[in-house]
C-alpha cells in the first residue's frame, strides 16, 4: 500500500519559483497525495495550479503584513490530511526521486532534515555544510539544540509532533532558528533527528533577507534550555505513563527498543536502567539520557526484583498513573503502548495487563495465561481481553495504586510467577490483550528481521542453571507448588 503524503509549501511573493517546484512535484505524486500551498495574501496572488491534488489556502490576514513563516507552516499542518508531512520551501527544487524516498524513510519516531544545495548568483552550487563525507546520518548524538535541522525541507509525523506542538509563533517577525527550536522539542520528546541526502533539494537563487535573525537566535537559545529542564511545563508533552527498560550488555538493542517506545503517539517518560554492562552500552544509553524524556540510571548490577521495585517507586514519585515494563529485546508494534493504556483504562478491574509476543517465525503467544495444577501456561494469541492467572514482565502495564512490589529474595527466575501469585492473593485481576504486541529477541536490519544472539558473557549472567534451581526451590518453599512453566495452552498430546 502506497504511503500518502501531505506536502506543505509556505508562500509569499515567490510565484515563479513556486511554479517550478510545483511542476516537479506533479511528476512524482501518487493518487491521494496532497499539495498544500499556504499563501500569506501575496500582493501578486498565487499562480494557477491546475490539479485536484493542490489546495491553496490562506490563514486569517494580518495587518500590517509581517513575516510569519511559523504561522504558515502550522496552518498547512492543520489542513494536512495525511500523517506523513513534508515542509518544503517554495524555492527548493526537489530531486526527481524525492517523494519516493520520502515514502521509504518516513517513520513517526524520526524528524528528517533534507540536504539543501544552494544555487548562487553566478550559477555555482554551494554544498550543504552538514553533509561531509558520510552522507545520510543521525545528527542527534550531540545536537540536542536542533541546529542540524534546516527549514527548507523537513519530513515528520503530524500526529507525533503534535505531542510537543508545531512551530513556535514567537519566532514570527524574524528570520531563522524556528526549525532548530522545533527540532529541539522533538528531540527531547524522544524523536531522533536525521540528515538525509535522499531528500535533497536545490535552493533557487534570490537575494537573502535575514532580518531579525539575531533576536531569533536568542529566543532559540532560551527555549532549548527550557526543553531540557522542563519540557512538560512549556510544551503539551505531559506524560502520565512511565516506561521501564533494563539493559545489560546488549548495546545493539537499545536504539531499536527506545525508538519503538517513542514511535507511540502518547507522551511517555522512560526510566532507562543500565544494570551493569560494558562501555558501549553506557555510551548509547548516555546519548538517550540527554533527552528530557529519558531518566537514565547507570548502576552496579541488581536483581530484576530490586530494579522493578525501584522503578515503581520512581513512577509513583512522578505522580504517574501507570508503569509499563518493556524488555530491552522487545520491539513493540506501532502504538502497542498506546493500546495497553487504552485497554487498561477501559477495564478498571484489571490491575496488570500484558500484550503478545511475536518470534522470528512470526508465531504469536500471549505474555500470560492460566495456572493449572501448579503449571503456568502461555496462551496462544487470542482476540479481545482474556483474564489470566499470571502475566509476564516483557510488555506489561501496571497500575500503581495500590502498588504490589516484587519479592526481592528472588534473583533471576520465577519473579513474574511469584508476583502474579501475590497479586491474586490481594484479590486483584490480571489480563492479556491481543491489541498490543511486538517482536521479541530479534534485530531489525536493512535486510529484514533477523534473530538476535546474546553474547556468551550475557548468557552466563542471565542463564545460570544453579541459580535457576535455587529460585525454583524458593518458589516451592513459599507456595508449596512444584513449578513448571513455559508451555503453550492447550497442551497437544
């Protein structure tokens, strides 16, 4: 299925360049794409753009006229029918494959800035200073201020950026820096920033007017400080749900796990715990920890029960209503976390709710199920909401009132089963839903979904047989049951 695009062109008195850019777009659009020309009441009007795909709209007139690029962009976004939005200046000529590339690389978790080469007065081409020798690249490792995103061409999700607000109209009246501030808000809300040579354009020559740029840079510098310290105060991004991710010696999984969290169209705050591990794990975690939306904890190794209890206290201290546990080798499908929140909100009798897991063979099973004669079974994927005797911790949402803590006598193994017994003992209910799922134990690559293989060092820590038997004995001593678990219900003979 073709991904449809809304292409927004803010316009004021650039009639000839606009016609040239529009003609190129016509060669690339698909049925259903939308071209929006947002004209700020140009004295010479807008050229005739004879295509059903094109709309010319105007925001309410401002008298006297003032430079208000942010208003034009926002008005265009508000009228966009599709989630995938491109902001394109009406003097930036896209390459012949521009829209094809945009469809391919669009991702709600990414704000993309395209390559801009500038045609000079003498006809020469000024290269894009961001490109260097490495072409397309992530530009958010150090650039938390958003300076690597330029306004001539941007690609993003309308719904995702709405969580932090569109372009800040405090920048109206002056030139520049508004796209950097917008990128900074996206960054601190968990989106990644990417520079794309695939989305290359050529900026057609015209005399440059940068009036007000100094004042705008001051506004930008002041605002990015508030993003880092108080994003939830100065933007609409106000989380009521926390997410806990524990990682250890699996640096190669962190980016895909965190990106999958922030692909969800809901404000979230993540507690990322580096539970021991190597320098590479800490390096990547630190890159995420610079964002407002990630609380980074780097600590000597603790057992999962301790870490989960610490995270519950963290979430309660933040005043959150729910806490989601997400394993670092999980990649939730789009809006799986949104659906966890929706389903538990719709079922106030459910205390904890898990989703389903998909393995490399695309087999699905629920993270929970019945307990029969001491054995804990997993359910195959079932429709709707199903009440269970236990839930797992890999993709699970918990209420925080009341708080049921984990027994810290457990190390690794049987924590979920013991905790579920305690939840039932308190008369609380658990369930699973087929509306929230994700891949487990895989690596997403340019060549598709591949199996992830843990290092030998990781396996020695995680799968210690002697410790496993001790934890099994602890469960039997505590509950009087010889524990078995892991099979899919019903058992086939």
